[in-house]
């Protein structure tokens, strides 16, 4: 298989790290900014090169739809644990992140299908009535569909992410906070990134040695 040149390696590494941290792919504008491309038009040809090398898969009919073909969770350090790397905070506004967390399979039955799951740290109090509090860690199954009453991790207006209760009536979609003091979101554009399948109330040393 043809090896990646330094420029494509830099792009591939950026995509891998971004998707691991956020649970979704960067926009073309974010790629341009992060890698210092002179024009946004330079992004698509380089992504196509990676696709031709069988490193990524691009869905041209969805925004941020770049899949890393070889991206997998690391092999767990212990047979009874699953390790998730580069846990980021939901909303992805702050730079702070944890290095990793190992979760016992006995804590969550759904963790046994961890190959398509990722973990985020919940920021804020919008889901407290659902038992998801500020600082909790949510286990998210990566998928692009949801049923009414699912708690979803979603990209809104192609700008920000949120965790909310998903309600669909006909063509109308509502994202409900589980906190009576907060207002519902009525998105014009929404992309489901995953469905919450578990919540863990854990504490760490902030990834510092």
C-alpha cells in the first residue's frame, strides 16, 4: 500500500485526533484553519487523496461526514475493562481534556459493543432531571439516527454540539433539556452523532501524572 506523504500524514493525524475528541469530523473550514491551507478549496482534493488510499471514507451527501476507516478503540489494558482515549467535554468549547479512562464491563452491559462507542464529559445542567449532571461521563453509541425520547448527542446548525432529549413529530424536531428552567431547541439543521447508552459518575486526576 502506498505510504502517506508528510502533508497527508498531517491531515490524517488531525482528522483522527479531532474525531476521537469530538465524536464527529471537522468542517472544511476547521481543517483549513488547523493546517494552515491558503484556501478552503485545497481541502477536498487532499481528502480525496486519503480516500483513494483507503484511509478515510467521505459521504458527499452529509456535512462533516468523514469516517476514519482504521479508527478503532485501543485494546483494553485489562480483559474486563474497555479503555477510551482523549475524552473531551461536550460542547467542545474548552481545551481541557482527559487522556483516557478505563471502564469495567460490569458497569454497563452496552459497553461490550464498545467498538462503535465513545465517551464525553457532560458540561452544564441541562440534563439533570434525566440523571446526567455536570461533570458526569456519558457513553455514546455512534449512529446517525434516533427515535423519539432518545437522549442524543447532536450537531446543531453545523456549529455546536449538545446532549438533549430527541422528539420528532412529523417533520418537526425538538431537542428538550431535562431541566425545567431551560428552553427547548428547535433546530433548522441537525445531525445525530450518537445516542446516549449510559452515564458514569467518575472522578479522575485530570489526566495529569
